[in-house]
C-alpha cells in the first residue's frame, strides 16, 4: 500500500538526507539530535527525547523515543448525534476553507449527507470561496452577506440539517487572529447558538494549523483552546515544507488528538493521521 506520509514528508526527508546522507543500523546521539533539529522539532523536546537513549541509537530505540510523544490521553469526540455539528477554527492563511471542502468530500464519500455553513461573514472572499467549493462538490451551503451575524448562519444551517435529515454540519468561522477580543466573543456566541439549535453542539471544534508555522501555530492553538476549548487538530501544508518534525512539537505541547493531515490542494488530499506511520516514514530516511 502506498505510504501517503512519504508524499507529505518528502521535503522533510530531503532535509534529513542533507544531515544524514547515508542510512545506518545505528546513529550517534549527536547525529540524531541534528536530524531532529533539522526537521524542526522544538529544541526542548529534542533534549527530552534524547534522555535515556544510549550513545549509539538503533531504530527500535529511536522509534520508542519518538512514539512516546503521542502517549497521552485524548478524547476523540466521536458522536452518534445527528446532525453531527463541527466548527472549524483557525487563522487566515492556514488553509481552513480548503480543509472544510476536504472534510465535506470525505464525509460524502462515506455516504453521509453534508451541509456547510459559511460562518466567516467577516470576509466576502471567505463566503465566496466556500460557496464555490460547495458548488463543485454538489453540497448545500447556508450563507449570508458580508458583515451579517455569523451566529444566524450557525442557527439556520443546523435547523436546515435537522429539517432535511443531514448527517454532518460543517461550519466555517472567521479567521482573524486569536488576539482579537471581538472574535473571541463572536466564537463564544456561535457556540451558544449552536447549542440552542442542537443540545451539545458543536460536537467537535477542530483547529486548522499551518504546519509551516512552527511555534507560532502552537501559540495560536493554546489561545483558541483557552477561549473555546479545542477538541482536535488538522495540520495543513506539511507537504510544502521541510518542517515535518513540527508535528512532534505540536503533539507534545498541545496534548490533543491530531485527526488529519492535509496532503495537497484538492478535496481528496486529506489523510488520517497515524503516529506509527508518521514516525516510521522519518526513520526510513535514517536507518537501514
């Protein structure tokens, strides 16, 4: 079976080859440190990962060290609710709208009825872009004009889903910076309104993170989590960067489930995140 992580981590693999051009049965501790830093793993985490490892490290030891980052308890927030309401959050430029189209495509391929809510009413371009994806995928969308109340979009989308028996509701949100207090209040209101429309909604609040942003994306995540509580993460743009090791830093810092990794620009380009495959793909470039 084709390993999708080989495609996603292509540039990261190239960066590793520059540091360690020859694969070995064992690498020294200092070599392993250089490799992890080159792949953009946070320095503090690198130090932690090296603790307890011998001076010469084999693949099994390296794997056990890296997989330990993902050994935290997570709540995947799966639900039998119908409609299952998801709110997609993230700053502009992270790939939020494209990610929504990918999720919608994925659910549709699973035989589910999906409806979108264009809750980013701050930007006319966001409404237009999401509407174009909805048309392309033949999925209904509830939208309004720029500047209108996004909470009304939330309510109308969920009510429409209930009336027409839809399985999944995916709601876009404004992608302004998490530091803006008016956005914070707007998001809180959208969540309150969703809960009025369907008790317990949104059932999952997903944060889209740009994998090329390193520690700044971690700070964004912490801020959004403080405001509304994030249930899971989708990481985008890893295929376009050599910073594939940032996934380890994100997992270590946030201790949240990573649901998906974006693998390109098309609706089909979304892969479920599997920690074992991710780590093995990195180690394939280091060890014989």
